[in-house]
C-alpha cells in the first residue's frame, strides 16, 4: 500500500506528528472526541478531522493519485473511517448536549415547595378585603353570595323596584344611560345592587338569604363620590320575617365588622320606593377623636327596610305569605371608616405605597369577630 503521509493535529496537541494508518487515525480521533469537554472543543475536533483541510478530508483527496484498484480498496476504508468518526462525533455531541441541559436544569432549579417570600408579596386591596369580610360575616349567618350584571335594563334597576319612570328617585341616582337596541328596554349602568333583589326573587324560591357585593355606577365625582363604586346588597325572604330580624341581623353585622361588641347603632326612619318601612342605619362615633362605635355623634352607614309588597308581587311572591328585608351599603364608605382612609379617590389610584399601607397580606385570615347582640 502506498503510504499516505498526513498529520492529524488535535487542538491541544498542535505539533504531534501522527500515524497515517487508518486504525491509528481512528483510535486517535476517538480519544480526541472523548476528550472534548464542550460543544466548541468537539467542533474543533470535527474540523481538524472532517473540515475542508481536515485529516480525513486530505486522505480522501489523495485517492485520485492511486491506481484504480487501490482507489477502490483505500477509498472504501477511508469512507468507512469517515462514517465511524461522524458517528462518534454525533454520539459525543448528544452526550455533551444532555450534560449541558442537565447542568442548566440543576442551576435553574426552582423548589416549588419553599414558602412564599413575604417581602415580595402584594397586598389585598381594601375593597376586596372588605368584600371578603362581608362574605365571611354574612356567610356565618347563613347568607350565600350572588353576583349580577353591571349593565342592567331599567326594569330591573328601577321599574320592578317600585320606581316608576316619572319617579324623582331616577333623577336622584345620576344614572348613566347606555344606547339600547331599538324597541328594547332602556339600558343603564346599574346605580345600585338592588336589581339583584329582583333577579334573586325571580330565580329562587324562599327561604332566601343572600348578599350581593359588586360594582355600581353614578355620574358623580368628588372627594366622597366616584362614578364607579361598590355596594353590598342583602336580601332575606321567608315566612314571618319582621323588622326585629332586620335589626338583629344588622346590629350583629355592624358589631362584628367594626370589631366592637358594644357598638351603638340607630335606626332612623327614611324613604326608599322598594322598602316599607324604610330606614337609614347610623352608628355612633365621636366627631373629635374619630372613635367609631361610641360617642355622641352619628354616622350614616346604610339603607334598609322591609321589602315593599309591590316588589314581592312584581317577583311573583304573595306578600301575605312571604315577607323579607333588604339592606344596601357602600363598601368604600364602611372601609374608609374601619381603616381611617380619608379620601375615596385614593382607592382607585393604584399607588403601590398606598396599597402597601392599607392593603392586607394575602395570607391573613378574615377575622370572624362575633357581635354580642344575640
Ligand atoms: N339601593 C339603595 C341605595 O342605593 C340602598 C338600599 C338597599 C335601601 C336595600 C334599602 C334596601 O341607596
């Protein structure tokens, strides 16, 4: 066999002259491939062997100078060598890639069982927190929670609630009217959560006990009014429900919510078209110290009353058989009083400093402080 003089120079042993017999080249190549510790090193080995000026490529180039017989034999051997080296390179590349992936997975490992980092936690917005408290407190008294649409037709928002179209209450409510499809009922952004009284009575059969926390809208904007705000409605319907139930339920609630078992409350006669009798509920406070629940001044907290017989009848209930009461309160208002928040507008500014101050840890449980009015 003609001797083919070639040198394979692995990267890190640049000048070592190497054998040109194929088994030796193959074993040196395998050693170099095995020694390559990362994809770049392996690529250098590949280029030194199979690249344009690589050792095996050079061997292939010499075939032209051989006799046809030799060319056939040596060509087959060199090609077999090339195939073997390619396979070894591929196998090594797969190993290196798997190792690199394993190393990355180990380095970027996340232990999902570690506890959260409280220093990075957000807070629950005071409005959400109050709604959670309302849900828990009324839940303990057997109330379920209902939701309904923010966009209402005027029958649910007004008509069914005994507020006819000429009624001044419609103007009082600063209603946002929306475009309605031709021929259909006028559509509004609900001005209160009371439409859910209607929806609930139409959908369920008594006994009914629900609260409805949700968004409400009125065209009004100053330090104590926002065009969007939150209310929580309450509705109880059963046989034999009286004003005493309304009073007991609300006194219990106010004492629990403001965490003051001796909180003083006052029921003051008022007017709502959908309740009869109607009342405003005030809690005692001290104007000078700001103390809530005691003192000689009064703060209006919510509207309430016994469901008007017309409203029961509008919902298909016989007022001689079923009675009930409802109440509605402003969620912002009771939240401002409970936490001493002076300006309503700050609720919607999304200022993280404000949220960090007035917000609650998501991990803090809702307290179920018991009133003592039973
Ligand atoms: N919907 C009334 C309001 O927005 C509040 C209310 C609810 C009054 C239920 C009585 C009964 O002012």
